C-alpha cells in the first residue's frame, strides 16, 4: 500500500507503485529508499552516520529510523542543493 502524508496531518491512500509516483513527481521529490519518497520541505534534518549513510528526520514524525544508503548519498546531496 502507498500512503501520502500531508503537512496538515492528513493521510491518503494512493493508487499505483512508488516507482510510478517517483516518475510522475520527477525532480520535486526524492526517493529516499524502497519505502519513502519525499519533498525537501518534509525534511527537518539530515545527519551523517559512521557507516556513511544519511539519517533523515522528517517534519512529520515516523515510527522508524529512515536512512539513505551510501550509494545514494551523492544523488541526494545534488537534489538537496536544488
């Protein structure tokens, strides 16, 4: 299942796959990992870990730690600078 969380604390179920939404939303959103697609405004903080991954903290709290793999950190940093 695919869920959309808004800044107004609303939750919507979306049709389609994360890959389909990633293509639709293009450069305004970034694919964090296999479970998360986010806008820059939804990110509160990004912290480097000892293993060269990036830990992402969202404005809207999630129940788990979310990481960007070390192979995707350079792509994320390029997107983040935009």
